[in-house]
C-alpha cells in the first residue's frame, strides 16, 4: 500500500529555509554588494544544513510556522553559531 505524506521532505524544507534566510538577512544588511550577497548565501546554506541535520521534521515545521518561537530560537542559536562566525569573517567583522 502506498501512502502519501503532506509534509515536505527535508530537502524541500532546507530550500525554503535558505530562501527565507537570504530574504531576511538581505533586508538587515547595510550593504548588498556581491561580497555581502555571497556571504549571506553561504551563511544561510550553512545554517540550513545544520538545522536539517539537528532538527526533526516536526521541529522544522514548528520553526517554519513561527521563526521567533523562544524555545526554537534557544535551540537554534548554538547550532548556527559557527555559521554566524564564518559570516562575520567573510564580511571582515
């Protein structure tokens, strides 16, 4: 018997996470030159991969629905810290 799930795959969730991340980060960056755009894309890809590796599909769905959820933010921050550090280095900060 074949059953279909309404939940997206982790690959689809990562793609959506990265796109959302890039859109949000681009808005908050003081500069949008090519160096900044590449650094943001690298950061978001890094964060997306780490999140996909560490979070269950249910947690990803919760994060997607409410990205400012305190519990999810607390869990997310240490996971993506290395990505944030790499972003700072790329931007010379």
